[in-house]
C-alpha cells in the first residue's frame, strides 16, 4: 500500500464528535455498556472452499485475556463449509453461522465457562449464499439475507437454541443495474437493526437500494417500511451500514463504487435521505479497490471503513451537527484483503481480518484522533472473514 500517513486533525469540535455538551451526552449513553463489556471470547468465521481460494478449517474460538487482550485458541470446530458470518442470540447463549455460497445455517450451544461450541442442528435457509444474520428483539427468530437469491429469510428459534425451518421469505424488488457481473439481480448483503431496533435496513448491492423493514414477531415475518427503500447512486453497490449512536445519521460502504455514503435517518419512519458521498480510499490511490466493512466508534466521533485493494482501514471524523464525514487518515491493515474488521466491546481496539494473508491484526484506537496504532499480537488464522465477541 502506498504511504499515506495519518494526519493529526485540527478540526472543529463538531468534526470530532460535536460540541462538548454533545460529546458528553454521547459518551454518557455508551459508557455504562462499554464499562461492563469486557470481551471474554472471540469467535472467528472463515472461508474454506477452493472456489474461494480459501485455507480455513472452521470456526475458531479464542479466550481473550481481560488484562492484556491477548487471544488463546480454545477450540477449532472443523467440518464446516464456509462458516462466514456469525451471530449470537440476544443472550449470547447460542451462536449461529451461515455457510456462504451454499444454502444452510448451523446453530451451536455455547459453554458459558469455557466458550466452546456444541452443535445443535442445521437448517436450509431456503436460498443461496446466505450472508449476514441477526436475531429479532424477542430472541425467537433469526433474520438473514440470502445474497444470491435476493431474499430476506426468517427462521424460528426453538427454546433449546436449535433452528426451525424457514417460516417467511421476502423477495427484494428492483431492476438489474450497471455492473452486469455483480448487479444482474438483487444481492442483499446485510440485515442491520437501527439503534432503536424498530427497523431493519438491508443494503442491496445488486439493486443499489437500501430497503427498510419492520419485523412482525407475532407473524414471524418482515414487513416493508413506508417508504420501502431509498435508491442510491447507480453502480455504487451498497454493502454494509453503521448508525450513529446519538445523532440521526447512518453511514454505508459502497463496495463497487469504493465510496462511503452518508444519510440522515428518521428513526420514527425508518427513512434514509442522502447527504454526502466520498471515496473510501485516498484520492492518490489509482489501483483496483472495493470497500468492505464499516463500523461506528461507540463514542460517535469516528467511522472506520476497510478497503480491499488499498488494503487499509480508513478513519473518518463525524460532524454530529450535519452528519458529514472528513477523512482523517488511512492505516495499512498490515495484510491482504481486509474483508472484515471488528471493534472490541470496549471500543479500545480494532481487529482487522486479512482474508488473503491469514491474519487478524490488532490496532489501538486513539479516542481523540481516531488514529490506529498497531499494537499487540498478530493472530494467525486461515482465511478469516468475521469476528464476534462474547461478553457474558
């Protein structure tokens, strides 16, 4: 990656989290959760198939040292094909993994003492290439996106943590778009709750739309919002979304356009309106690149974005008055192909999962500037594509 050192931004208060009063309010809203959210275990999903040029073997379970943050492997669950995206139930007693490029989802029980996984059952998702997944507010259902089939699926959860058969499919409407290789049909890439958990937003990479749904727990189905979607720039390929914790804004990575899009968000209606689009990588970089993961820091000060090609994590400062972003810096992921990264529950660390170079690299987050400093161990694990942290 070309040299692009982080600069120490001298920005107005609103560009690093708002006025002092606003910053205090945001901090107060997240501090209790952060203080009680020391990670105990980390669960890492991976790719395993030749078609993905992968080397992974299954789900890796790591114990996280509460003092040093060091990871130690406690279990490798083998015999799983592309256990890519992972999600806990709302009580973190169970874990579900979708099997990317295939049509299944697997449920596991978590040992509360040792963190190890025990297989419960496996179910069809009723579609092809399931990607992101999430439990509903009642904890009785799992909602997921079938990327290749262009559907959102709902599956009931049994009291023992196992999964029932799909009870609802919602097909996403729209026309093929500019990029015929990646946009010949609907390709939902995430099912993300808004901060109040009233609406689910589904970025559709194939249709260049962000869909809005309510969830009806009585019927076990998603219900289109009003409006049902917002159309984004053609060819952008929206992938993932992150919400501000204390201001009415949302931020989206556009995979195909290598951009970050900013939206205002009406939490009463689930409505998104565009504000800004800016490059996810430096304007000095002219190589091939796709934007991938996006995360909001719990303080509300910064948005982080990963780039595959530039192989970096971009830091963007948030103006909490307008929602607009300003680039702060880009930090090398110190690997190849950072498809995914995760912030630990304390908000102190960012872990970059370099899929193509088989590493997870830990960075310390500067809470004042958003700068990332490589610190601590590098975890060697094959083809990592997802990390989730258990705090219970």
